[in-house]
């Protein structure tokens, strides 16, 4: 869901740039009339809009198909490059080098804004690609599962039909949720379980499968050793709840 929300916002902003409705993205504190005297405003609109569209499509594509997630980073880098070149061209209006010092200072907010945008995009890309965590809490009457940018789930022991552990589990395709180099979480589907909820670390295919009256829930820990310990603890909790 995170990818679709961010992608949708960026796509809308990109379209608004081409419709001349998003000048606030680069005008800062000056009026459009003042900018038109010194800058190529239409060029700034098109370049800013293009960078927003590239980013937006990259996020949406990553949300639809987890396997294309590396394209998100590529798309982000391309968008940053486009934005940087665009703002540089935007700031280099005719006669810039011959103008006064005060006029040159007027272009500094644009270059500063470009730098800030570059940093923000790179930080967001790093967060999306390489961060996230899975949290599992086994309480007295239930087990609580949560993951970064994913709705949490609480399962009462009395509603669990069975539990199993499986190695080399195939996550399948993601419908909604997060899928990056660190975690895979949200709503997934594969040939074995059909639709199910997943809370797992991507590099560990050793998982615990819980069969409930509402469907399957799959989760694991960072490595096989911790997952095995979690499975043993879950079986103990189930035995205690039935006694």
C-alpha cells in the first residue's frame, strides 16, 4: 500500500506540473511573473513533471510486481538526474553570468532545492530497499505479528487449527504490502496456500505456517535458528492453551 500511495501522489504532482498547476514545487517565495523575467519557466515545469512521473511509475511498478523493485532505485536515480539537469538549465538563464551579484543570489534557492530533493529521494530509496523488521510477540492467549509499513495481526491460540514448519518456502506474488531486500510482508499468494498473510525476512525461506479459521498466516525470524526456536515456543504455547 505504501508504494501505491507514494506513487499516486507523485503521478498526480507530475501531471499537475504539465498542466501548470504545480509551480509551487519550484517557485519558492517568488511570483511567477518575477521568474518569467529571468528563467525558463516552461522548461522547469516539464522537467519537474517528468521527474515526478518517473518516480511515480517506479513506485507503482514496485508495488504491483515485487521482482521489479530494483527498478525503483533505478527510476529514482534517473529522476534525480533529470531533476538536477533540469534545475541547472532552469537556473542558467540568458545572461546569467553577466548579471549582478544580487541576481545570481536569486538562483541559489533553486540549486539548494535541487540538492535537498536529491538527498530526500536517496534516503527514501534506501529506506524502501534495505530497511524493515518483523516483530513477533507470544502472549498468554494470542500471538501478535507486525512488520514495517504493514497492518499488524493478532491470532488467538484457540483459533489456530494447526501449525507447521517448512523449509524453502516460496513466497509467491505480493498483492499488497512490502517486498524489499530485507522483509516481505502483507498479502501474498502462492500455489501451495493460495491467498495468505506473510510476515517474513526475505533472505530466510524457513517459515512457520499457521492455519486459522480465517486462513493461513506465515512468518519467520532473521535466520533458521531463531525460526526453529520460535516454532518450538509456539507449540508450547498451544499446548498450554489446550491444557
